[in-house]
C-alpha cells in the first residue's frame, strides 16, 4: 500500500495546489448547485447537501482523481416532473434506486463501453455542455421586480455587472502569465469580491439567489409506501437519471484523461457514482454526477488528485454551517466571469478548425450531438443519437467496400476471393457478385481477406448454398478464421456448407 508521500510523488500531487483548487471549485459550485436545486423545485440546502455527499464520496472512491461531481443540472432536468407530481420523498427514493443501478453497471463492468463513443460525439458532447454552462450564466443577468416578473438587467446595473465579469475574466487570463503560485480563478474571486464589498457596490450576490445557511444533511429514509406502485413510479426516472449521470460522468472522465494524459477507471467510477447517489438519497438529497464545468475549474486551478475534491466537499459543508453570511455576499459577477472562462476552455475550438478536414458524416454527428445536448439537455439521448448515427454511417461505408476477385483454376473450379466484411450491410452487394447459373459445379469462396460478422452474413451464405444446391453444384468455404468457424458452428442447424481445411493458414489474430 502506498504511503502518503509515495502517493503524492507518484501522481505529482501538490498539497497546496490541491487545497487552493478545492476552495476555488467549492466557490464555483455554490451558485450552480443552488440554481439546479431551484430548477428541480427543491430547497437550495438539499442541493448543497447533495453536492457535499456526492463530491466527497466520488473524490475518495472514484476512478478519476481530479474530477468533480455534484448535484448536476442534467439530472435536475429529469426530476422536475417527479417532484411536481409526487413530491420530494419520491425523489429521494428514485435517487437511491438510481445509485443501485449505477453500482450494478460498474460491477458488471459495462463502463468499458464508453470506449465505443466516437470522437465526433465527444466533441459534440463537450461543445454542447459548454453552451449549457454559458446559457446558465445568462440567468444571473436577470432580476425580479416587485411584482415577481423576471427581466434583464439594464442601465448602470448591467454595465457594472459586465465590468466586474470582464475584470474577473481578465485576471483569470493574465495572472498565470505573471505567476502560478496561486490559482487565478480564486484570486479573481477574492479581488472582485473585495472590490464590491469594500467599495459598497450594488450588484447581485449569491444571497440574492437563496440563503445557504443551515446544517449538514441528516439520515432520512424516503417516506414512500413500500408497494409495487411506488417502484412503477420511480423506476423510469431512476433509469433515466442513471443513464444521464453515467453518460456525463464517463465522458467527462474521458475529457480529463485527455487533458491530464492519464487514464481513469470507468467501472470504478460507475460504482463510486452509484454509492454517492445511494447515500444522497438516504440523506434526503438529489441525484448527481460529474460536472464538467467545475471539473475544468479544478483542473485549471491545478487540482489533479483526490485531495482537491475532498477539500471542495468539506468547504461546501463549512460554507453552509459557519460561512454562509460571507459566501452570500460574494458577487455573482465574479463567479460568472470564472464560468465564462470555463466555457472558453471547455469548448473544443479545435473541432471548428478541422471541420473542413473531417468527413461530412463526422461533422453532422458533431453538430447533432451539440444541438441536442444544448437544446434538450438530455445528455444520454444526445450521445445515443450520435453513436447510432456514427454506427450506421460506419456500416454504410463498410457495406460499399465488399468486393470479389474471380478466377477458374486448372481443375475447373471457380474461385471467389472476397475482400471486406460480410455483415448485414454488405449482404446484398455480396450476393450480387455470384453468377449461380453460369458457374461450374465446384465453387470456392475464399475468406482470407474477409470475415463473416453476423447472422445476416450466415443467412446470406445459407441462401447462396441453397441456390447452388438446387442446380446440383457444390459450394466450398476456405480460409475461415476461428471466430467465423465458431459462428457457423453455432448456426449448424441453419446452414450446412463444406469448409475446406487449410492447416497452413493462420489468421492475423493468431500471430498477435
């Protein structure tokens, strides 16, 4: 087992940087979590308590050090109708069940399937989340009048807000060029907050959203009937929350892997996210997952290890218990400026520069995922659509690549050398290459440069065999790889073909 010093050396963790990054991240979490809680029609304290629990557990047990999790907006969007129709107690039960589903996904090692997500989908996901973060900050430029109506800031209030945001962004951008001794985001928040508080400037503060004063979450079993109807109500919400949460978490993990040039453990993170949500549900909290905006704040503040997440969680708890009066005075302009810089850093600008070099299908997939993510905020749906479209495009391209080289040997047998995979997309093109009526009595199909990939390919061979058999001709298969032979063996009751043995032949996978 690694000692503390060995762990810090191995993962290049600087305790000072971790602590300062954690404090910065906690400050960036407060307005986001409060806003998401209000969106879900629950108390801001429930949101902050949930963020504390989820951030702490995932930071300690998660598979990706440096990644920050909390009560996320993508999950909050899902639970609005549940809270409105059935109340918060059903929410707590749904969150606990959501966690159980996520633990099951991790234990079954399904987290590895995140590798199947193509890069254009990742680009679209990241860009869509950047747009969501940006649009969420625009809400801070609105106020309510005496009648409760919402409208945009105007006049001096707007210009002051814009000026403070610009000042924050300037500090975050230019300070690292002078010194990296302290996180630029934390410095910007402190400087702008001091300017507002000491200068008695009238601008929106955290306290204008809601009060965050209170205590730590208490153990609370969901007060719902223990009956089948309860499961019927909460199960669909739990499934959607689990999928949305894992999608955002695992793709955020992928992004962090690329930034830090390290590799996280997806299945371990699924289990940790699940444990965090189970605990949150049993302590009267909402569901959550990785938050890419706050994760980027943490990384830009040089938080790389688990300590930064633990500090962020503890700081959230201290804000609520002893520091609420100070935190509520922080100007929203400072936090908005930090998040605007996160948007700039999160958006994959490289994806715009390489648009002309990308295949048209990849461009369309990236734009589709970006738009669906930004408009619907349903991350699981956006990623699923992207993966499906990419898979169909891949299948179509490979279907067009199957071809055959034909010749007749000295014995009079006709050979068809197949190139490209035989699967559902290429079956028609494969079948059209054979001249059953004119071929001789002995026909050999050579699969040395091909593979039978699925049942559609087997069925195509079955039908082709029957066509030759009706004319008194024999079809032989040669150079089938072991996996193709197994596939045909499993379908033995469906198809009977003659497989020519070739002991000298070895497929590429046998040499690896």
